[in-house]
C-alpha cells in the first residue's frame, strides 16, 4: 500500500479533486490530509471532514490541533468525527511542555497518529503576533514525548531540519517515533548524508530496541503543492536507490509502515 502521510489542505478551487486524481495517478492509495491550511494560522478541519466523505477510500483525516488553545475534549471530538490523526505546528511552548501532556495522553488512548512539524517553519508576516519560536520544534522534544507515551504513534516532519542528528538518534531509541523526509532536505543533501543519519540495520552491535532497520522508521510525506508531489516522490526513490535500500524497505517507506500506524492492511 502506498500512502502520502503529509499533505496540507488548500483553499484553491477544486483542490481535493485534483489532489486525489494526482495521488492516484502516482500510485498512492491513501492521502493523509491535514486541516492546517498552507501558511495560514487557521484550521480547515471541517473541509477535511468533507473531503473524507467525498473520498472515504482515499482521504485519511488529520485534524489541525493548535496546542495551548484547544483541550482534550477536542481531541475526542475529532476522533468521533473520524479523524485518525492530529497535526501540530507553532506551539506556544516546547512540544514536551507538560501543559500539552493531556492532549498526547488522549491521542495515545484513541490511537491517533500525531504528526509534528519540526525545525524551521516558513516565515509569515504574523510571526511576531503568533510568537513563532522554532526552538520549540526541536526533535529532541519528541524523544521526551515518545518515552512518556510509549504507545503514542509519533511522526516528526522534515527529519528535524536542521537538527538531523538529534532526529536520527531519537528515532533509533524510540520504537514509536517515525520521521518523514519532506521539505528541502532531499534536494540539498546527497544520499550519503541520509545514510549517515539513518545508519543502523537489523544486524550489528548497535541496533534499535526492536531490531528494526532505520528506514523502517521513515515514511513518505510530500508536503508540497499538487504539481510537486511527483518530484518529491522521485527524490525519495532516487535517494533510496542510491544508498542501495532493498525493495521491501523502499515499499515500507512509500506506505507500508504508515499503513501499520493507521491500522490499515499493509
Ligand atoms: Zn506540514
């Protein structure tokens, strides 16, 4: 199964129809569409819910969830509406601040996959108003959360760019922590770079606690406009081919791992 785990809702005319058409053309079975509108600080969760009703076999809903503004009851409401995941970005404190723990606890209990923006966010004119602080997006804070909520399914975006080393080691030590490679990294970094960050295998002295290969913890996410999804897919495949990743692992990255996280047949 192929899954695009990281797609933002867009208010463009006919967006959902065109998105589904393009993802199908590229061979994707499911699209995790989140309600965080591109570069805006507003939620489009209702629009995502409608997209799900329109394409129930394709669209997997991820609710935009502004930490610090909404409470646990909203996590439950989103789950009841059929959302299978949550998307976090621009928190008012570090991601591992204890004030957010009830949200993570509810998501863990409800089996919702949590997609966290990591690293530097795009700059907008509202950054001062929203007190944007990229330090709060460091991957090491997902390490704290992963240890505190061992059943919470966590996906960190962009391999933590620019905190790749932190992301890599947090990935190795936490069985419930996964990453996508969306963003500029696949363009600016050579394949060898990813081999250095995601270095462990099923064998050898230094393994992850479950003996999984590093790339079993990586998922495909495009995080771009419709026109660039194919390009991101090509970047993933080019990188995986260049480092000689075996087919089974490439298929895991392109969807089978995310299918397991979402409880879909892999
Ligand atoms: Zn995103």
